[in-house]
C-alpha cells in the first residue's frame, strides 16, 4: 500500500527486501542499518552503518595481519572463503565466477547457522 510514495520504488522493489524468517543471519535483509533506514530513522541508520563498516575494516585488518604473520613464520594460511560459493573459471568465458557449492539449503532446513560469521 502506498508503494508509489516510498522513494519512487515499485511495489515489487519494495517487497524484494522484505524480511523472511529462517534465513541465514548473514542475509543482507538482516542488516540493522537498512532496517533503520527503511523505518525513516536516518540518523540511527547512518550511525549503524558507520559501526558496521568499522567492524568490517577491523575484520579485514585482522585477516591481513594473520596472513602477514603466516608469511613471516612460513606457516600455511587459509584465506577467507565464502561458505556456499567457490571461485571457478567459466569454461566458455574463462572469467572467474562464484559458483554455488552447496550447503545453504541444508543449513536452512536444519536451521543450523553455526558456520555463519557474526557480520552485523
């Protein structure tokens, strides 16, 4: 209702971001800054976005430091890998793509999200 008044988005566009129960806690629809923005709480949304970005920077710096330590020590370092996708070369275009490797739907069915990182 009143979709035409919501930032000129179509009704479809507005519903694409609707929360869905049972999804992974890393689902972008769970972003707290986005929910605040959608509820018109702009100042809180901006502060939350800044918090999330800083959390991401800290996480990236920690991974970079771990990689540097591993290089210095000569120990193997396993870089970050997405949970449900892997990078593979497309046989036709020869471009690297993220291909679904499985596991998400099984986790969703069991509601077992223990492998998901705390990103929010």
